[in-house]
C-alpha cells in the first residue's frame, strides 16, 4: 500500500476506476482541508492506494511536508478531534513496535479539536522527535542487518556451500529475524 500525491495519483491509469470514490472522499475532507490550509498552505490530498494487477483505493487523507518529513492529518473516530502523524512506511528496518516505543519516550500533545498554530506546531515537534529517533534506529538496524547478512554469506562460503541452507529461503529475512530476536543464528 502506498500513499501518493495528487500529481502521482493523476499519473496512474487507475484514477478513472475510482473517480467517484475519490471525489466523494475529497468532498468529505474539504472543510477540514480549508481549516488546515489556514495554518499549512502547502497541505494537499494524499491518496492511499494499491496499484498493480488488482488496484485498490483505500481513501484520501490530508498531507503536507515540513522539514523533509511527510505528515498527515487524521480524525480520531470516536471523538470529533484530530491528530497529526508522520509517514514512516518507507522505513524497512523498523516495525510498529519500534515506532511505538520511540513515541512512548515523549509527551504526546492534546488532540486537536479546533486547529490553532500552537497545536499544529506541538504535533509537528512531537512527531519530528519520534521520526528522527526512528530514522536513526532504522539506519542502525540496516547496518546490523548488512553485517549479519555478510557473516551469513561468509559462513556459507567457508562451508563450501554454493547455495544457502534449505530452511533459509531469504538470507536477508534471516538477518532481520535475528536482529529483532537478538539471537545468534544457527548455521
């Protein structure tokens, strides 16, 4: 699943398939978009889609980029309030628990009932702190995974094996598994 900008979404040939759903979603978000644009003029619609052989449209959300970080505004379903979150779907070497753990280290601002510059800035600062920490953890995990993968390849070369063990379909997956479990792999 990807979140695309309006320009990217318009460039796909699947737009025609979902025109009615897209227009309905944008119409529902229009009042919120006007409110957000008072404080964040660069806010735009983001399209949550899956492309490919069986494309699917999952919705529209309000997004903006600030300091190189992509943010989105979302409504809390049980309340008539909003939150701002960062887009972290591009991080490969962290999972949702790592992100949640990073978020627990900082004080979460109050949910947004009425948009003000202070509330938006509080959420942006909170999310930026989490994003930077997750970004750093992703880089560290990437290096650890690369080292584990290299050790794995070296061991298989020393053992004179051309192909990896049968139980390990993907050595990169094995390295990530070991990384998150904190154990030494059994070769």
